[in-house]
C-alpha cells in the first residue's frame, strides 16, 4: 500500500466567516508529482499553509506521514519554495553557498559552525540542481531561473521527502521554464522526492505531473493528467468560476 505523505479529511477553513476551503478530502501519495491548479483566491495558498502548519484547520483532520499534524515534529521532511520573484532582494549580499546553508539552520542552530559533513551536504544540494559552478557567486548576480534552482537547493539540503513549491516559475524566463520542469521531474523520478506544486501553467503540468488537483474552495478535480487534459472548456470554466481559455503546449 502506497504511503500517504499528506492526508486531509473533511477540512474546512474560513477567514472572518468567509469560506476559503470547504470539505476538503485530499491525499498526496509518496512518490507523486502533484500539480495544484485553480483560480486566484481559490484556496491553493491556504491549503499549503495548512499543510505547513502555518494555519490550523477549523474542522477536519490533517495527517503528515501518518501522524496527526498537531503531533508531527519532523518538519525537516518537508521543504518549501515560495514565490521568490515577488519578494527577493537582488541586492542581498550572500553567496550561493551561504543561501543554501540557511536550509540547515533548523538542524544545526544559529551561530553554530558547520562541520565537514554539513559542507558536503550543501555542495551536494547545489550539485543536484546543476549549479555547482556558482557555489561562491553572489545570489543577486544570477538569473531568475538560476536563483530559483538555488532556493530549491536550500530546501533539498535538509533531505526532505516532500517538496512544496508555490508558483516556482514566476519570474523565470520562458527559455528556462522547461529546464526547470525537467529538474523537478528528475528530483521526483531519480531522487524519489514527492512534489506538490502550485501553478497556473496547466498545459505544462499535464506533461510532467502524475496527478492534477483543481481547487476552487472545494476540490473540483483530483485525478491523472490525461483525464484533466481531456476536460472540456465548459467543465474547466465551471471549476474556475469564469470562462477559461485552454492553452496546449507541444513537446
């Protein structure tokens, strides 16, 4: 039986009595590459915050790695990459090595010296995302796509089993988007890292994901990418709550 990394049952959440999520029953199987799609304001970020323990559900249950979230302690098993492009200060004076090392702070503690093993883990994480030659470069000198790889490396350095990414291709130029998805595919296939990715790029996700989840306050779809790509524009428009133009990517 496939292990469930995340399991939600009958989860509800509201902001000031306005429902953000209604009756969510949702699972992330170990080894899956799950694309989370849906309209802005549909609850995708709220769902992620609940998984990360930033918010607490008003009703229902959430289990992480088979443990109720209020008893879950091993947060190093979960890595998170946010929307860097909208908030990152390009003038931040830090090297790639220093940025990636921040991912070990929870394990090592602040103001502690890194051991040889820690330094090897940092170098390995950077190698995994194909950025070894930039280890001592300033993070602000890299392109958007390169920076996003480094933020993935920062999450990988703690050896997570689940990696959550919130619209990671925002600010990444079109030329490098495919390379970025190829990297994620490799992490999922070769490193067996479970991925949960928020995206608006439904066309690309149908070529890479093992599962697609469409969320608009409630779960409208949870299935394989082929089924999702075969949905009519009418169905998708109903899911999203407004007319939707479907863009197909050729690969």
